[in-house]
């Protein structure tokens, strides 16, 4: 009789041990799953925030680039001066009529300091050019921030390629603007005109790149 009781207790003990082990294992696996699911949801939420910030930043840059207040008038002015003086120096030689026409068309960009009559309807002028540059302040804070986070690894290849192309061209455009400023400081008007023409080309390319990139960014989600 004692033997049977002992045997039953032994079986009960073994059964309890198995149930305990099973319950513990199940609990650990469930906790692991819930933890992973929680991390996944957090990453998804962070990813959405990053994508939203990048989308807004890119759109704002595009609006800035499309601002009608650009350097087109200044480019037109320097082109007209170049017809008179190919070097765009501060001592152009032209007729009174041509100079008056230039000043009337672009009064904010040029001022006459002195003049010498050379005869035969030609005058050597001493002028001061007053170019006013309009720079596009393009942002890349969201892009730089995203590159420092692990969220960037969750974006698809197509999405990253589109973003890299957009911000690469923004970098090129910004660097060219800095060169333009340097020409202005050094009073290199001929180089300034060349740089402004390059900027206009880069701007057009950048707008096209942003538009194409925005279409591709649907793969970011």
C-alpha cells in the first residue's frame, strides 16, 4: 500500500515538474515575443517620424527653389554689361545713350562715379556695380539626423537611393552658392556671372531630382 502511494506521489511530482517547466518556457517565449513586438512597433513609429520629417524637409526645399525671387535680373544685367565690356570691369567704354539705357533698366545694380569723354560719341566710365545676390537656404537637418540613427537601416534600397541623390545635389548646389559669394567678395564680376549661370542649371537639375525622388519615396513606408 505504501509502495503504491509512493509511486503515485512520484508520478505527480514528475507531472508537476513538467508543467512548471512548460509554463516557465512558455512565459519566457511569450515575454521574448512581446518584447520583440514592442521593439518592432517602436521602430515602426520612429521610422514614420523620420520619413515624415524628410518628406517635409524636401518639400520645403523644393518650394524655396521655386521662389520667383532669384538672381535672374542680376544675370540679365551682367549679360548686358558684357555686351559693352567683355571683362565686366569698373571702367567700361560705351556711348552715353547705351549707359543711360543700362542705368534706366537696372538702376539698383550700377552707379556712375566718374566719366571721361573720349570723343567720337564714346565715354570711359568709372562705375560701381551693386549686385544683390539671393541665396536659397536649403535645409538638410532631418537628413543628417536620420543618418545618425538606426532607423536609416530600416529604409528600402530604392528609398535610400532617392534620398542620397536628392541630398547629394543639394550639397553640390550649396557649395556652388558659396563659390558665388566668394566671387562677389573678391569683386570678380565675370566669374560671378559664370557662377550664377551654373547655379541656374544646378537649380533646374535639383528641382527635377527632387520631383523624381518624391515619386520614389513611396517605397520608404
